[in-house]
C-alpha cells in the first residue's frame, strides 16, 4: 500500500513537471496548430525571471518579503514569457500561419537567438528590454478611444515606444548598478534557491514528501484549473474555442481572429514561463534548460491528442507513472518472486536511460494503433 | 554624449596601447634569442566552454610565468613561448580538425588540449598518424596509453580507488552498502565497473546503479531507488556531469538523503569551481577526491592560487584540472630543455622521468606517459572548499586498470620498445 502510494506520488510529481511544461504547448500547438520550437526557450526565460526576481528580492528594501519571491516570480514569469511570445507572434509567426515547415524552422531560429541572448546580454539589460516591450506593447492600448481613432494615433504610438525604450534603459541601468551579479553577461548556469519554507520535507499519512515537488504539483493544478476555467467560462475563451473550430465562420461573425491569435499565443507562452519557474526549482538555470524539455512536451501533446487539454493531462500523468514504474523497477518489488527471465528484463529497463527508451517505444507502438492520440478531436475540425 | 566620449577615450587608449606594445614588443624580443609557438586547444564556445576556458587561463598563466623567468633555454639559446589558441567548440570532430591545423599549418611542437574523453578519442588518431604530441590534463577513465599523448590527470587508481577505500573503511558510513550514480557516457560507466570490482574485493556490496542520460534532470526515479536500496543510509558514489549535479543535490536534499541521515556522497567530478556553482549549502558534509585541492596548505599551492587570482580576478578559484594543466606546461618546458631540441621524439624520451614540484606536491612522469601523484580525500565545507581528511603517499598511475576485468594484468611502458602500449605483466 505504502509502495503504491509512493509510486503514485512519484508518478504525479514527474507527470506534473511534464504537464506544466506541456500545457502552454497544448494551447499553442494543440489549439492553434503552431509548431513552436521556441517553447522551451520561453520556459527558459521564465526560469531566468525567477533568478532575477530572487536577486532583486535580496535587495535591502525587499528583503523582508524575500520568502514570497517565488510567488511573485510566477506572475512575473507569466508576463515576461507572455510578452516575448506576443512579440514573436506579431513579428514572425503571424506571417507563417498555414505553413508548418517554415514555422518550425523560424521558431527554431528564434530558440537559438534566445539562447544566445541570455548568454551574451547582461540580465539587467535583458530585464530592461523586457520592460520596454511590456510598456511599448501595452501603453498604446490604454489610450482613450478618441485618441486611438484619431489620425495622429501613430505619433502617440511612436512616442509611447520612446517612453518605453527610455524606461527600459533606466531600469536596466538601475538594476545593473544595484545588483552586481546581473550587470555582467555570463554563459554560466545560475542557481535558484527555494526560500526556506519550501525546502525539506512534509509528512503526509506517514510518508515524507519533498516540499518543492508538492509546490510544483500545486502550481500545475492551479494552472490547469485556471486555463480550463478561462477557456470554458470567459468570453475570450469562447472566442478562442470558436476560432479553433472554424476560423472563417468566426471571422464572418465578427470575432477579431487576429486578436484571438495574439491572446492565445500570449497565454500559451505565459504558461511556458510558469513552467520555467517550476523547472528552476528542480535543477540549475541555464541557456539550454528549455531544450531538455521540448521533446517531452511534444510527446505529451501528441500522445494526449492534439487540441485536447484533458488528453494532455492524462498523457503527462500516464508518462510520469510509467517512468516511475519502469525506471525505479517497481514491478519487482510488487511481485518479488517472478520468473527469472521476466525479472531480468525488468531489471534491464530499470535505469533512467533505458526507461526512457522503453517509454518512447511504448508511445510509438500506441500511436500506431491510435494515431490521433488518447482523446482524438471529434467533429468539424477533423475534416479540415 | 557620455557614450561617445567613452568610445573616444577607448579609442585613444587602444591606439596608445598599440604604440606601447609595438615598442614593448621590440624591447622584450631583445632579451630572447628566438620564439617558439605552442598550440592550446580547448572549447571556448558551447557547453564545455565554462570548464575548458579555465584551463586556457591557467595555461596562459604558466606560459607567462615561464617567459618572465627567461623562457625556454634550448642549445644555449633562450626561446620566448608564444601560443595559438584554437576553439574546439565542444564538438569532437572540430578538435581533430583544429589539431590538424595546429600541426600542419602552424607547425607547433606541442598541443595542450582537450577535456572530455570524447574529444581525446577524436584527436588521438590525428596525433598518432602525424606522430605529433598532445598533452591532456584531465582525470579520466584510463584504459588507454598512446605514445603520442601525455596524460597529466589522474587515472582511476589515483582517484576513485583510494576514494572507495576511504568510504568503505574510514568514512562515517564505513561498512555500508554502495549505490552508484552517473551520467550515461564512458567515464562513469568505466569508473563504476572498477568501483564494483573493488567493492567486491573489499567485501562490500553494491546495491544499485543508475545512469542519467546527458541533459536529463529528472532524478525522481533514482531517488526512489536509492531510498529503496539504502533505507538506513549508505555510500553513494557520484559521477554525474556538470549541471546534472545541481538537480541531483537539490532533489536528494529535499528527499532527505543527507549526511545527517547517514547518506554520504563521494564525488569524482565536483571540484571548487563546481561547488561554487551548485552551492555549498547542498554539498556540505559530502566528499570529493582529487590530486589537488585549493585548501592544500603548502607554499607551492598557495602561490599557485594567489598568482591565478592575481592574473584573472580575486573571485576566481583553482581546482584539480587547472593544476594538471599548469603542471603539463612546466613538464614540457623541462623536457625540452633536457632534450636540447623541440623535436618530438627527443622530447618524448626526455619527458619520462621528469620531476616537478607541483602545487599538489612532487610529481614524476612515468614510462606509461602518466604522472605519479598524491591523492587527497576532502570533505566539502560550508565555505565552498575542501577540508582535507587524508592524503596518500605518491601513487603510481595505472594506464590499464588492475581491477577492470578487461585490463587486469596489463601495463604500458613506452621506454622499452618490446613492451609499448599494452603488455602482459
């Protein structure tokens, strides 16, 4: 019983990392059909945001609130990755809708650019740049309707970009002069240390669980619930679903598909940022951190059934539990006196690398029989 | 305005510097009779750049020291050492290509280079076919002995064997069971094969073994295996590489696998540089085994650390691979001076038997092109260094490991033409 509980928890823990990483992709790739290879790098930006937030919270003014930096960084990471995602959509992906191969190449290029960016630009100025982007993209939308419609709106827009650039440079300079660790570019991996209340273990029903793992499960749960509510209950969620199902018809009915695309992509990217926070709690933060997850993300989305969030949830927990069952050789402890050839086989696959091989093989076999994944899309969209 | 002024100032300084060096260059070359150009080949870009660039820094420092002391004296003439730095780009075929370039195009008498075993294996055929000489500074899995490579890092019997012995006999977890964790490539697998044979000889038990694919940071299954295999604590031998260590130590601490609960990790790839990246708070109380540790309390060691900090910045640290790199430059210089020529074959003969008072203590080049070295076991402390617990005497290198089933009973000797790369003892 304890074994089952332990295995289930481990499976859920591994699965929730996969899920939080794949959730954004499930939206971008699943709902919009965009193959975004820069998804991992959007996660990486989220992880770096956590690192920057941690250092800023070490400043004397914010020191009393240090323990809460991880909560703040979840929101900041969502915004940072979301804004970079929106920029990506506006400049590159929008022109490439309907041509998956070009999107794939272009986003792969973007992923390389982003990796090199964090290597060779001091993080303080990177933060400044992101702040400029946020202000530049959102300030014009806050102007009153009258100005927006006026013929001189482009001048307003232009001047708000100047203001954005200035504030970006100022914050960049301010951060680099106060936090010396952020003032130099470095390709070195950096480290996020969880606040003390999140380190160590907590006892539930006699079994000890690592707190960081619990935190990641909670982050994942909240993200899944929030995104489900958003898609099913809000007006914009309804529009997103409408555009997913039938783009032309939605367009005819007066839904601004352009806006829907931006919002969908922004949210998908923002979720990648949240995943970055989760990942930064487990290992070190470096330019390649996202690349390690990207294959797993696509695997989860494809296995779950493209365009289906529920599928993604089931697929990631399924893979998580399988990883633990195979990788930790659990079957042996459930059934200790199984025949020798069988136990040898299980032992052979009971290492992390072999478990991965086994899981990929199982997924490939599964997709042979159900090419559309666990929960195939039904209805009109299939015909397109 | 401020920026443009800065640029102007920069330009002015640069032009001044150019004038200064051109004068200075003329001045210094006066005190030397000639120059000799050596090759330095490490990754300056890609994943290995962080580690390998520290070796470039150390080698440059050693060369500058030698030049400041009058250069290399060959046949009554003094030579100033100059160097060409090439980038292996963390890409193994590039290492082979750049080696060819350095040997054929630049005609260097010696190349100092490499870090990963994969890069060494890629370069080896180049040096053997051109009969050139590579100096390789990293602790590695051995099971190799080339006439064209000089290995200044530790072989497994100069690192992992004394460490295993210490863990099984004298550590707080003495007599406990072993669990082996490593990254999935040649060094951890070979090293663990040796450890398993040794633990068996000692009468201990290896209760589990797992390898993490490079780039993977999900260690949850490994943790549950460790907890299952070692419920009451025990010895963990860690040969994980680079960043995977961060994930491993963060997560085992959260899972309660700590020294206070009886779990002791012995590390073969964590030196001072890595401790500062991972964070001493995760590593305190665990162990490491190296030939050189920054905390060695001898004048030679202190001088080495001090000159490195002076040359490259007070926040820099020195570690075992850097010490090996430092030693090999000096050993090359001594061998050349003894041989009285830069010719490879003569230098190779003169190299064997060279002694050097290294920062770790005396080292000597053995007939198998490896170094005899001292082994130290250290406990990682809160300051991010090692508290040295014990020190062996000088340990002779075994190019062919005597505990590995495939090489038991073999040795290497390049001074005797009848013996060569691999002969039966």
